[in-house]
């Protein structure tokens, strides 16, 4: 099974994903966490500007989709935290994974800017950088996620959200 956690930068994908992973792994040891930024780093696809263009983002998305399919085919459960820019990738996932559960983290741009730990939005909004999803690269919310989490409020107990995701996805 693959639990696919989608959202813009600073939405809380990795933080929520780690909670889902830790809870799931306690009950089902053959579970791994795949983070989009970490996969970029593993493959050296995080240097310069080319990896962040639409083409670079497509290459990374395809790589992650295929990696998750490879793990899934071996009976390994996956929590994948990824921006997931391409609807066609999400459609591919629904067809190619044994079981696919899509979680969308919805956050306002105002809140994303206030949480911007990677310092992406400020420079992009000032025109100093480009290829930032949500600023000069459009982001369309997924068409039909299984679960929508509104993460506009600080202090939400993400562990409880993770429990709810695992319960509703029937992962545990």
C-alpha cells in the first residue's frame, strides 16, 4: 500500500508523513518513508535550477512514482511525502499501486509564507527566484484525494491526524 501525502512547500507533508510512518511501522514493520526532497538528494537532483523547472520536477516525480511502485510490488508499505504537481502521476499511481490512498494538505498561501522554512516564497514573490510552485509554477489541488487535511491552524495534533489517516485508509 502507498499513502501519498501531497501539499505545497511548508504545508507540513514531511512532518505529517513522519507521524504516519512511525505509527504504521510500529504495527507493520515492512513500511518505509519516501520524501521528495530526500530522493532529490539521493539522486543528486537537487543542485542548481534545472531540477526545479517543470521538466526537472517531472523527472523527479516519475522517479518517485516508479520507486514507490517497485517497493509496493515487493510488499513494502510506503508513506510518500511529495509536492505531487502532476495529476497524471496521481492517476498513474491509482492504476499501478496495489492500494493507493491520497492525502492532500490544504494550506493558504498566507500561512505557507509565514511557515517558509526553506525561504522559497519571499524571494519568488519579489521576483528574485523562479520555478517556485505556488508562485510562478501553478499548483492545482488534486482532483479526488481520499483525505483532505486543512493545516491552516497552528498547534494541530498531527499524531491524531496520522491515526485518522491510517484508520480511514485501512492501513491498520
